[in-house]
C-alpha cells in the first residue's frame, strides 16, 4: 500500500491545483447582427464566418 513519506506542503499542493481554475467564456459581439457569439465559430443565426456565407441561415419558426 502506497503511503506518503512526507507531508505535502500547502505550496506544493496549491501548485498542483493551479490549473484547476475556471476561465470565463470569451463572448464577442457580432459586427453584423449584434448577437454575442464565440470567437472563431460560425454564427448559427446568420450562417456567416469571417464575412463569408458558410451555412444556410437558420429559419424562424
């Protein structure tokens, strides 16, 4: 059975946990529609990406 030989110091413990922090989602306002969307993603409402039509616009029901 594995048993630690020494107590893990708070500094070493916190260094291990330094990558566990949550980062906020980076939303950007679309220049054409004014909707918020993720950067480098297709706008699903208009179907545009980088000024080009990629998908058919989503129809309203």
